[in-house]
């Protein structure tokens, strides 16, 4: 009987070795944001924000996010380059696989004047 209990414990521990997703990359943080929206976990959603920015999204906005969220989602990685003259470039990156040494650029676009305000939001 003791052997059966020990075997059961090994199986239980082996099967419960889940990897917890941490917000250690933009990709993971975005997935966690979607997860918290889908599960209506406003406090956990806020915990993903930088210190002092936790209240950037109101509870009402958060609920609206839940209304537009679907089971399928597409995640992309972008970096915004802002020059001292106010011009901006939006750079899209291909997701980096573990075995790849560096990120690869997919596209670069000049941000149109009418869209710059969207990126200047503090």
C-alpha cells in the first residue's frame, strides 16, 4: 500500500508541474492582459501596469475590453522610434523563437501625422 501511495504522489507531482506565465516579455504580458480581461480580474489586470500607472484603465474601460474580447486573438510586437523632430517610425518584429539569436524586422512604416497623437498619450 505504501508503494502505491508513493507512486501516486510521483504521478501527481509530475503532472502538476505547470509553467506559470510571467510578464517577462511584451508577448507574455499581452497574453496575461487578455487572460485577465477574459476572466474579469480587474485587480490582477492592474497589477501588470508600471508603478503609478495602475489606474490608467478605469473599471468601465476594462469591462468594455471584456465586451470586445474574443477567444481568438493575434499578438504582434512593435517598437516605436520617435525622432527629436517629432517624426515617428513603427517597427514590427517577427516573434523570436527560443532557438533564434536575434529579432527580425517584418515591416517599418512612417507614422502618419494624424496618428501621432495616439502614440504621444502620456
